[in-house]
DNA sequence: CGATTTTGACCGGCGC
DNA sequence: GCGCCGGTCAAAATCG
C-alpha cells in the first residue's frame, strides 16, 4: 500500500478526483440531512407555537372561570435537571406564600437554567458525538421529586426498590434513604426518600433515571413522568431568554389554584421538576394512610373522573376523601403523575412549556410565585 | 437460603 | 491541600 502511494501524478490525480467525488457525495448527503432537519425544526416550532397559544387560551379561560381549578403541578427542568414535586398537604395552608417557601427549602427547588449539571458537563467535555451517551447521562440525572404528606416511611409506587444506603443530610434531622430499582437487573433508576425538616409529615421522594424494563401501571405513571421530564431536558437545547417567563407561565397554567405548587428548578447539581401535593386546595386532605401493601393498581380508582382536558388530572386530588378513601400516598402520587401524563393535550402543552423553559437563563425561577 | 436492610467505609466533587 | 458533604459500596445482620 504505502509503496503505491509513492507513485506520483497520475495516481495522485486519480485519488484526488475520487476524493472529490466522495466529498461531493458527502456534501450532498449533508445537504439532505440539513433540509430534513430544517423541516423538522420548523414543524417543531410550529407545534410549539400552536401549543403555547392553546395553553394561553386555556389559561385565560381558567383564570376567568375562577376555579374549576384543577390542581396541576408540574415543572420542568432545564436541560439537565428535572424535578417534579408533588405535595399533598393539608388544606388549611394559606396558599402560595407558604407553599413557595416550603419549596424553597427543599434542595431541588429553584431553577438556575444557566448552570449545567455535572452530567451535562460530562457530555460537553469530551467530543463524544454519541448523542446516546450524553442522552443517557442526562436521563440518568433527570429528577422528579414528589412531596406528599404521609406517615409511611416510603410511598409505594408500584416498583420494587432495594435500599442501598442511608445518610444524615446536613440541615435535616431526618435521615435520607437511597433506593435502587430492583425490578430488573441493571435498571438505573434510583430514588431518595427524606422527610421535610420543617414538617416531618411531608415525605419528599426524588426519582432519578429511566426504567429500562416494563412497569406495572402505577409505576408506569410515575416513570413516565420522570422519563418525560428527562426527555424534555434532552430536547431543550434551544436557548431563549424567556425561560423565566415561560416557567411562570407554566406554573400558572399548571397550578391554577394558588394552593398547589409546581416548581421548576434547574438549580444545583440537577434540574428538578417538583410536584407538590402538600398544599392542595382545601378539599384535598389526602391523608394517606400508609399501608405498605397498597396495591399499585389502585391508581385508577383515585381518579374517578375521566380525563377531561382543560381540567387537570389532579382533579382527583381535590376529591373529597370519602370519594376514594383507600388512597395512599403512593396512589396519590401515581395518580398525580398519571394525570399529568395521561392527557395528551396537557402533555403536549407541558412539553412545549418545558422546552421553552429549558432554554431559560435565569437563576431562580419560582414557578409557584403568585 | 436468598433477598433485603443496616451501617460504617470509601470516593469524588466542591469550597476554602 | 484539607475538610466537608452527598452519594455509593459492601460486609454483616436480619427477614421471610
């Protein structure tokens, strides 16, 4: 081989012409790819605009109609962190102010879209063009946190978990427990469970990662939320300065009622979407009983109502306790997450909102601020 | 007896 | 460089 290379002109010229052809062909392919991407981008943009407009319209309707208020809480994270906090609180709470504060106490609250999570840095640093690798990294870091009142040590979410550690967290007298999904070997999903320092009746469960195996319905609800959040993060590479605006917009949309809180934060190490059910409106006293044996399949019972879009799925949370009393915290959370992901319209709107949020640059976005 | 929990050790990141 | 802290590991203990 090398010997031939040493031959001159004619061979060189032939090689070059071949190279040229190859390059041209390559260029052509890139051109096509470029076109395809542009089309895709325009489609996505259109969808986004449409959804946003729709969301706005819905929002206005809700504001005007007062409160059919369904409590939706949702949050998205920035490109790296997703956290969903679900709080099931006692009704007595005086809405917003308290709520946001509570959220702020939790580690995963505010969003600093500007800062990248460690995983992102990992992605960015080496020129690993493998989107997959980076995606996996991001997915793994995506977090969804659920806040709910519960006496039980851990919410039952339909998955099997194995505890692999426990630590005392600074500033919180209650230990933080670390669990790993054991439904399938090699499943990367983990979760942290910790009681709120301010109110020990509040259980904060933070999920991280995406299951690599089939899940039971109840677990799927939760998983789909986390996974969706992670996906959002992945797709949220666009940059926009209205991230904060969108975050607030999202919060208002999702949390029409003052009592419920949705927080989007991209702060700290991981972006987090927090679903807070602890401040649900007056009627939701989700007093979760703890029975650990709670069947995950009870999820559907929680929402006795069909999903009607424009009405958050969280409606179930507002249902009177008697309506479905055997609800556990897990059920509540599952229901909440299921609600979020069940409605195609809501999901789409949420996705759009999240996407826009992902591009945000403001450090702290308290979606719950009224 | 296998699966799960407990718990101290270990590790890496981060701030000073 | 050092210490703090969050997170994970892994051996021992416990459970079903």
